[in-house]
């Protein structure tokens, strides 16, 4: 009887020790990337685009054009939460696509007359958007027509997950390389370019 009890006790101890080892293994990170805690940071749309930096090179590392992207305060795995009030809505409806552009109030730090764009400088993507498109307000393009769901004056929340990218595409007989940090929800390489419109499920009215 005592022998049977000893065997049962030993089995229980072995199971208990294995259980503790499993708990310890799952609790402690196995590498540096697991150890780094991901964070969420809240921005206005204007703040988000000023936090996102871009650097461009011509004829670099075997590519005709080379673009690098990074954030001042975000790392891959982090989440950018954009909370802002819609200042304008534009609808684009044609035979090939239907989409909506929602704009937010932006600061006037840069203007199309004073912004100096140069290669090999880290510049806010906000400024790059302004230079490239001559737009003074930050904006997002949304797939589909969403005027039934949103209107000017609505405050919305947009959550974007930051990922690390390293990809190439062809445009006007140029090979263009993109590397760095980019929001997953709007990153997409396609023939002739990159980027995609946000799915409307990512725009939440608050």
C-alpha cells in the first residue's frame, strides 16, 4: 500500500514539475523580438504623417530609385491609432473604380512654395505628400463610396499596424526598391506602383 502511494506521489510530482516548466517557458520571451513590447500610439492625421519619414536615392545599390521609410516613434509590430475629425470628403466614381478621399485639417508648416524637396534627406511623409500632390491637408483614400456611413464633421478612428517592408516594383522602365517601415493596411505592390486604398472596415466613427 505504501509502495503504491509512493509511486502515485512521484507521478504527481513529475506532472507538477512539467507543468511549472511549461509555465516558465511560455512566460519568458525566447528571443529579443519577443522581449520587445509592442505599443500603440495615438496621433491626429497630421501628426501621423509628420512622424512617418521618407528618404529617397537615385541610382542606389543597383536600383534606379531607392526609397526608405521609418517612423520617429513607432517600430514594426506597433499600432498607430489615428483619431481626427473629417474636414472634407471627395467622391471618385467611374467605370473602373469607386473610392472616397477623406481629409483632415493639417498644419501649415510646409507649403508648396516653401517646401524644399531633396534626395537623401529624411523628410516627413506629410511634406512628401504635399510636394508630390500639392495638397495642404493630410488624407486617406477609402475603397468604395462611404458617404452613407460618414460625413464632414465626424470624428473617426483609424488603426494601422506597422510592418517591415523590403520589396521592388517596375515603373516607367525603372526598378524601384522600397525598404523600411510601412502601415500594413495600405501597403501593396502592384504593376506600375505601390500602395492601396484603405478598406472601409478600418474607419470607425467615434
